[in-house]
């Protein structure tokens, strides 16, 4: 059977596997030189081979157990590529791909309890998460981010709204049928099983044969640097290694969507930094969508392609990490994103009484006659920078403080000194006192 492949006007991506690479059933891209063809439907596992025929090129799949045509033995499918002009066709590569999977939430609400005792854990949240996106759900404890993730996983049912994975509405679909894998804050490893047995357990449950699941487990382990630890038990591993085992167990399922619920919160600061980098690299290599829950805005800023900030069950802002930092949509986002957070001045200071002005610490400058008068309360030396914390003078409001970032090589006032700050008007953020929403 032959099928003409429609040319797609884009260059091929990374090549995967050598010529004669193994091809699994499903949709594939075909790369010929630097030209990519979409989409090739593979009906059976096989090996790629090249058949030249004048101006046409036929690229076939040899069935398992047979190499070459051999009178048709084992051959189940060919792709007929009609080239409009002579092109370099050696070498070619098969790249196995999955369907483009988008996760879509439409007006999702989750209510616990009923009547006066009911609690809206998630309230009318809508999100479109693109294929291969690294989406961060960010917010404080109790904001609804983990509940939202559990609804995508199928561990909680939405009270209202719809959840789609791909084009399929999954509200009533069992978790095991959603093509997702979840990584929890607790590693959830079997202490009596080896690393290899823990990783391959999802495949064992699915009935995959022993040899295949062992090979897949080793491959997933090697991706995360666990190849030398397959015979160890979880108790013989460090916290970072145990977390990588949990990640490998998710990877081995080859899901369309990875769901991660604060997976790094049990690690120390150095391990968190190392594992963050590993996760970003893993996302780059896998053809999967990541949805990642965290309360740590450093993780959000360094890992995500986009960040959804939640508070009290409501979506406050959605955007790239830099957009959320540069233009926070609400006063809550302004103070939640950034370390140290944005300074919010008392209403009426540098603006009208119905507006609250915000200034990032790096945008405050010491000036002899600056508009903001304050007294130094604390000086924090951090090596690469100095944080100056000062009480605002003349506000009549106790506890109103400013934090400014200073150059450690410049002038640094002492505790108790009076100081004055100015800020570039173009760097000011204004929020409504009544609603907390951004005004300008």
C-alpha cells in the first residue's frame, strides 16, 4: 500500500536514532536530508530502509523478523514520497512522534462541602496549555493549585466546567486512561523493591513483557543518571536520587502529559537547583507537556515557559515568567513574584488616595533629596548585592518598609541613618486600592 506524503514547509528538527532505526506504530515524521514530511502513519513496528527509484523515493518499513523485500515477507507498509525536484536524500531518519496534545480547562470549579460550610478550592479557572509547554501553577498554600492538578489527573472531579486532554473531554475518564503520569511531593517508592523494579512497575501493571520493561526501565534510568543504581533499594539512595527514580518511573510510561506536584520541596537548596536544571533539560528532550505545581517563585521563573498565578482559588495572571515579573496584573502578584518582593507604598504616596504605587527594589535609588524619606532598619550583605531595609517616614502607618537593592561597591548607609529614595516614574506600577487590580 502506498500513500503520498504532503510536504510541510519547515526544516527538520533533531534527528533521532540511526538509519534503520526502530519505528513504533503510530504517526511519524519522515526526515530526508533537511526536508521534513508530515505525517506518516506507521501501521506496524519495523525498521526504516531506503528504496531509490528514479525521480521518486520510496521509504519503507521492514516488518519484524524480515529484512528487505524478500518477496513481500514481513512488509506491511510503504511511504511513497514524490519529490518535486532533485534533493539530497541520504541519510533519512524516522522520528516517532505523538499526536499534538493540548490540555484545556474551561471554567473549572471545585467546591468542597455544601451550604454555608462549602469551600471554593478552585473558582472558574480557564487555561489553554499548549503541546510541549512547561506550565507552572504557582501560588501560596491553599490557593487551589494542587486541587487543579489533581482534577487534570482524574484524582478529583470538577464540580463545574470541563477538562480536555487533546480533543477528548476527560471529566468522566479514569486516570489510567488519560495518558498522564504524576510525580508527587513524596517519592511514593516501594522500599522493598529495587530501583529497576520501581521504575518498571507501571509497565508491569500494564502487562508489558519482562524483557521489554527491563530495557525501557534502563533507558529511563540512564536519562536521569541512574544507570549505576538499578540494583539498589530506595533506602540506599539520597533524596535527590529517590526523586529521580520517581521521575524515571513517570518517564517510562511515555505519557503525553507529566503532572508534577511540588516534586522538589523535600530537597535541600543545592539539590533543588541541580534537579531544576535536570527537569528543564528533560522537558527539552521529551515530546511531552509538563504541568508543574509549586509555591516557589524561583522555580516558576527559572523553569516555566508560562506561569499561572493563583490565589484563593482564582487565576490572578497568566503569562511568561518575565511578563508576570515586569507587569504584574494585581497587587498580590506584584508581591508574590520577586525576591525580595515589590514594595507597595501606602495609598496616596506618589499617587492619589485610591491608588497604591509599587516599586521593585532594584528600581529604587538613593538620592540626597529623594521623594521617599526613610530610616535604615537593616542592612543585609549578600555578596553580589546589598539589601537595604528602611522604615518609611511620615506615613503614620506602622510597619511600612522599603527594600532597596544596592551595589556592594557603592555607598552603604548604616542602621539608623536617614535616607531618601527616588524612582524612575516609568518604573512605577499602580494598583487600585479597591480591587487590587493593575491600573497602569
